[in-house]
C-alpha cells in the first residue's frame, strides 16, 4: 500500500500516462470518422459530417463484410461456448496423468503468435479446401476463442459449491437434470463472459482472416486492412469506430455480468 502523498501522486501520474498512451490512438479515430474532408490527413477536422457513416452503411462491400463478420462471430460463439464449457467441466472434475498438459494445450492459442497459427491453419485448411469458406473461418476463430471460454468457466467453477450438486443428486435428480437446473445457472455468468470474449475475439480477428479469406468472402477487419494499405479514408475510421464501440459494449457487459454473478 502506497502511503506517501508524493508516491501516490507519482503513481497516479504514471497510470494516467500509460492510459493516455494506450487510449489516445484509439480515441483519435472518432473525430476523424466524423470529418467532412475526403481524407484523414487533417486533424482535428475543420468540419464535421456523418457522410462517412452513411457511405459505409450503403456500400455493398462493407455490408457484405459486416454480414460475414456477424455470421462468423455468432457461429464461433456457439461452438466455442459448447466446446469450451465442456472442456472446462471435464478438466475441473477429473484427475488424470497429463491434465496440466491438456490444459496448456487448450490455452496455448492465447500465448502462441497469431501469425504462426495463421500459417498452420492456412496449410491445413488448404488441403481440406476450407480456405475462402465460412466453415474455415468459423473453425479457425473457434480455436482462437475456446481459451477465453475455458478460462472464464474454470474461474467460475472454483466458486461453485459442490454440496448443491450433491443435494440435487440426493433428491433424485440425474446428472443431466442436475447440470441444467443447478450447475449451469450457477456458472452462467462465467459462460456468458466467455461468450462475449469469444464474440469480440472473432469480431476483431484479422491476421488469421487474412490467410483464410478471399475477395468474395472478407470480414470487416480484413476490409479495413485492405483500405489502410493505401490512403487512409475517413470511411475506414468510421468502421473502426463501430468496431471499437462494439468491443467496448462487450467489455462493459462482461463487467456487469461478472459483477452480478459475484453478488
């Protein structure tokens, strides 16, 4: 605990400086997205307009990319929640040789360089003819999202009182009935938090998507990347602002869900 007033001020200044360093590049995108100019070179903008948001909403390319990203993210959430929750329950309640290795394998996408995963997935999916397909995108994003669900559900399981499940079994409920009526409602905050993290991870994924998409099947981050390779347009900033707001809403939802679950 920091007791010295000078130390507190210094610590607060460091925290503010770090927060500003991390957030300012993100915050700058918002005023650029409202610029009335035809390029993003002028900051702050001289005049403001909503025309770039309108152009994004009416552009068929952005519409197609948005639909692809949304379908990919929703399907990824479904598969990652089912597989991640099952894996977390199985690992938490079992003891076997190599359990730590299995846990490390499930969580390895969090620490493995994404470019390494992208190259490996591209090589495997190419042989399976999944490159440029929605199935390939969902499979790749599911692999990247499962660790978030496993970590979130496992953390919730540590707070679960096992006596409640024993009481349910003692009253005659079978394993499935106990899971649906007792276990799942208790770990639901962790499952929902993992689902939101999985959606955000899939929604913002760009490295793996670059390897697995084609000109006829592109996600929003890939289309943004294609746009910023040349001249940066305020339309790209508008899409980036939308992505940031969706991610921020997701993080707030995770906070509210976990806070409510702890209560």
